[in-house]
């Protein structure tokens, strides 16, 4: 089955700096890669996702890049703010083509991001 | 709010107790999921229901019993649990379909379970 590795496990940055979190996956058939943010006492919330037909996607201060050849994808947060502090999870799944997709996401271990004011 | 609610938010139970976790989604989705989140481990998929049919049981012990009476509600019945079952149990929902891409999963806030 799919295996997703996420690094680093903890990341500490100063406000205004950039933060980068990296994930690798094992199954070359995976074609959907979401990123979730989990704040204390809440469930994970989707912040951005990318599909295998694109190499990069941006949404304001957040961007995700995908390298299918190397089987890795990364989350980039620019101009970090204290409210960005949370646990971030990457995930990967295979969306069946022509069949029914049942959303079998495989998650990374998570990265605790701390942004110091 | 994500449109997915879970009750109770916190639960303490003994190993001989029977309890149930409830999840409700208000998003009109057709797929619902149970995940287990333990400290320092990735989220583990436990069960998947699509159109009320269980489509995935990820080798979960029989002391966890899911129930999906309709597309909006999902239960997780617990009995004779072990202390190592203490974790955050998350429910999620999504809209799945034939030939469509993976759709976003929306998570509830979770139930923090402690087994004594």
C-alpha cells in the first residue's frame, strides 16, 4: 500500500520567514495530494491540494509543488504569521479513473509548525 | 465550522463499558469516514462508508463497530476497549462519485477518548 513520509516533524520559524514542509510517497499511481492544517482542539482542515496534472499551485501565502518523477511534494508558506502555528499533514491518494473513488487518503506523520512573533 | 459535528467531544470509559460516538454531516455528502489519531502517529483510516455501504474496514479490531443508518449519520460503537485505544477519533465526510477525482474530506472536531 501507499506510504507517506513527512519532514521535518517540528519546525520553528520567526514571524515573516518562510516555512517549507516536504513529503514523499511510495505509490507512483497516487494522483491527489492534499495538505491539512490542524489547530489545537480542532479537526484537520484542508488548506490546499494539488493533482498530478499540475506541478505547482498557489493560494495567497501558501503554495504546493509536486515532482511526480521523484515522488515528492512540498508545502511552502511565505510571510509566516503566529496564527500559522499548527500541525500540518500531507496526504496522498489514488483517484480511480472510470470507477468509484472512495477517498482512501494516506497521511504523513505531521509537522508541528511554531511561528515566533 | 466545517459542517461535520461529533459528540461527545470528550469521553472517559472503563475497559468493560459500552459507549458510542456520533458523527453528523450537514453537507449533503455521500461518503463518511472514521479515523484514529494517536500521538506521534499518522491519522489511521478505520472505516469508510459510501452511500451507507461499508466499503473499507482497515483491519480494525471487532471491539470497534461502525454503523451508518443514513448518509448524514455515522456511529462508532465501542465495547471492551483497551487503554491503547485511547486517542482522538475523527469523523470526516466527502462527496464521492463514479469517474470523479478525489474530493475534499471535511473533518469534524473529534472525540477525545480515554480508556482507563
